[in-house]
């Protein structure tokens, strides 16, 4: 019944919640309330608002965002809310319609149901269902849960009704025209817009095989994929249970030292950083070892979270190991940790191929004796001669960049210690939510305050524009990256720059340069002794310089979309406007490269992780989590549908176990 209420129960926007009806939540409300005292899942993913709330509107908004709710001008679907002065209008995923929450100061004054159901605004629902697929392009792959993988052919009106058009393989006779499925004349399925929930864009690791209508193959594919998802869920739950039964002494707060570390952070913490730091500290305060993944776009503050965690562990007398995949990233982290702990009773050292044999021997001795608190290293940390006295925390940056042997060694290290994994490769939301019960994940979705998105310019290669871009950056005291995709092209680029800009200080780095020379060159660049750095993609990780605000990619058609996006994140690390120039050869621009560059141009805003431009990155992230075998299973039906199967499997297995 529409009207005033004393309380409002709100559930997070999770796949398993979105599939349940409001009636299910009403029927199970008492059990959920009991579950909040026994299971942290319910505590983290539900909230009850009542008239005793004194935390203010901002706290509620932050909680809704944590729950995955989206803020719009007006809530048009479950899991959305809007702010109107001192009022929040919200459509909880567990409710039939809209609710109004009025604030007076920090207190909730009124809780009221204002719309009974979606039937109150059917036109909005129809528009929303249609809009879900308007960004798809003709020829994109689409999945219908009943019929399989087809090709999107747009929206058409038939007898005054609108339908989604999906093209499938016809009977196996002759081949059809290019761009369509193989076989005889293609079959076109007309899907009513009201059935939008049964179709989803195909997200996969490679181009899929289009399904033929009227055959049992799709049903067999679904059956096999569900079985694979169940096996993977069992494996995940077994690993999760093993860690949950391992106990270690909880870490306590060291207020004075931690306040000094926090005060050394030169930026204002974002709301996401504050939330994730709390989540990590809660893990450390628990007797079960932490195993958390922190996912965040380039420059969104993952390093700071890891640094705060390392401070608490080191202050407790345990050792911390920070593992980085490259010498450059290792050196970057070492400088950061060393600077922040400089005046504190915490020792920091670096172990990589940069250290001499004598220095390495000394460091190894200190590690085994327990006199060294924090070690920052590359693969060298995984060698057999590295022995820790009392390792408490392992921080792994970009774990997917380590090889198979390194990962096996990491598995052995991880058994009974706290582990924090940092990743700039985002996971698709569907997969991360499917794994939320068995893997602790934190997402840093907020850009640092004052940060401006790099301005992206996609242009045909022009030496005049290149020279102008360099001159403009140097005129404001900045520095420049020039990116070449091949090592053998670098000498010609250096020669061209020396002729064009004889007075400028130019340096270069690439993968075949010795590691000492690599670090020395970067040190000169850091100290502004080099103004222009010519490089390969070696700068993709581990370079964090606020003075570098122009990136020039001489031939951007040779890079994948994910690489281009991450390279763009190398500039604009301060509060100055940055520029990213992506040049291409006007006489040779392949169609796929043109599409990548169009997407790159269209997504020049901070935190573009949820849009099409980062699908490449999402698939990398999904592949890292799933592994080769499950990646194949996901490819058969698309990642969205696979994630749904995985979420169902995890939920059912957990229900059996409990």
C-alpha cells in the first residue's frame, strides 16, 4: 500500500537479488535480519532505514553507490535513485516501486512509498528496454538465452510493434554474403522489446560461432557451460573455505604511526579510497588471512591503499613484501615507500637486478633475520634463496603479468599470509558480482579530486602538429612521451627530433636497454634533465610523473584499444590539463583500427572503465581470474551468461554448505 512507513529495507544491486521478487524479500525479511548477525554478506549488502537514522543524507548516498545503485535525474528502474534538495527518491531492487526519504538536517523525517509498481510508468519501461540496445552496431554479436549467439541487425517495426532483429545461421547449404552467418539463407529472429531481459550483448575473448536455429546444439552448449561453472564454483568455495579456517593474530591499529603515514599523502582521499582502506583494515582486524583484489583505473589510488596496509602490518612486527612485475614499477614503488617511511622506525629495501651481489646478500640476510621490515622487489623475490623470518603481508601489483612458474610460487607463499592484489584491469560487473561471495574485491571508481581527463586528439600523422604539441608542452614547463611501437623505429625518431628540435633534451628507453641504464634514464627524466622521452610500451606500467602532460603515439593503429587506453593514463597525473595525440597513417587506416580510434575519441573522460572502450581490459581481467579452461567456457555463451551461471552455482553450493 502506497503511503507513509516507519522503515525501508534496501538490498544491494546484485544479480542474485535482482532475480528475486519483492514478495521473496518480504517473505524472507525476518531470516535476512537474523542472517545479518551471522553472515557478513547480509551485513554488507543490505540496510534498514528508519526514523532513528542520524547519519545524514551523504552517508546514505555513499551507501547506495557502494550497493551499485546509479544516480539519475529520476529513477526509472530498480537500483536507481535521484536527489531532490533534502529528499532522496529511490527504487530499491527489492521493492515494486519508488520510495521517498526526506531529511531534516542529518535525521530522516519521512519514509514514504510513492509509486506502487513499474506499471505506474509503462512507457518509461518500454523506452528503457529499447535504450539498452541502442548503442549496439549492426553486425555486433548478441546472445539470446533460448536461441544462442546471433548477429544484431537493429530494431524494426512490424504491424506497429517494435522488435529486436537477431540474425542466425540458416540451414547448411550455400554460403551467404559477407558479414552474415555461414550456411544457407540466414534466419532472422524477431524478439519483442518486452523480452529484452532474455538477450544481452555478447562479451567474449574471440569472435564466436553463430548458432543455427532449430538444432539441439545450443541446449547442449548451455548444459556443458553450466556444468563447468558448477565445477569452478566448487573449486573457488573449497579455496575460500581453506583460507577461512586458517587463523592468525588480528592486527591492531597503531594510531600515531598510521596518522603520520596518512599525513604524508599529498592528495585528498577520494570517497572510494576511504571506503577501500576501511575494508582492508577490517580484513586485517579479522583472524582469517586477507585475500583481497583492489581494482582501479590508472592513477586512482591503489598504491596508497597498499601503503596504508603495509604500515599497519610492519608496525605489528611482521614483514611486508611488495612484488612488482617490472624493474621500472619496482623502482617507482621503492621510491614511494622509502619516502613515506623515511622518518619512521620502519626499514625499506629494494631487491631486483639493479642491486649488486653484495647488496643482495646483505638484504637477504636481513630478511631471514627479521631486521628488514618492508621489501620491494621484482621476480627476484620469488627465488629460492629468499627466506622471510616473519612474512605477514604480500602485496602483488598486476599479478597477471607474472609467468606460470611465478604464479605457482605465489600460490605457495599465499597459503597462510595476508594477500593484497592490485590490478588496473577491471572485471566486468557481472563477473565481479558472481565472485563476490568467494573473492573479496574492492573497486576504486573515483578519480582524484581536481584531476582532469586527458584531451584526446586522433589525427593523421603530421610533423607540424607534432612539433607544435611539443613546443606547447615545453612552453608551460612540462615534459613529453613519444611512443613508438617498434624498437627499430626509435633511432629514426631520435634523428628526426634532433633535427627538428636541436635545443631540446631528448632520451629514450625500451626493453633491450640494460636495467641500470633504464632506471638512470628515468631518473634523469624525473629530474627534468630530459624533456622528451622516446619509448616503447615499457612506460605502460610504473611511471607516475605529474610533470608529463603530453603523450604522442606516432602510429596508434598498431596498438590494441586496451593498450591505448592505459597509455593515455600515463599523462594527466597532476592537476594540469593533459593531451594525448594518437596519430595514424592517412593512406593506410584499417577498418578495425579506425573503430578503435573512434571509441578512444568518444571515451575521453576519467574512469571510463564501465564503457565499451574498456571491454578489451575487462576481458583481460576476466581471463586472469577465470584461467584458460573457464575462459573457454565463458567464450561459448558469452561472459554475461556465464557469469549468471557462475553466480547461480555459487549461491546454490553455499546454500547446501550452510
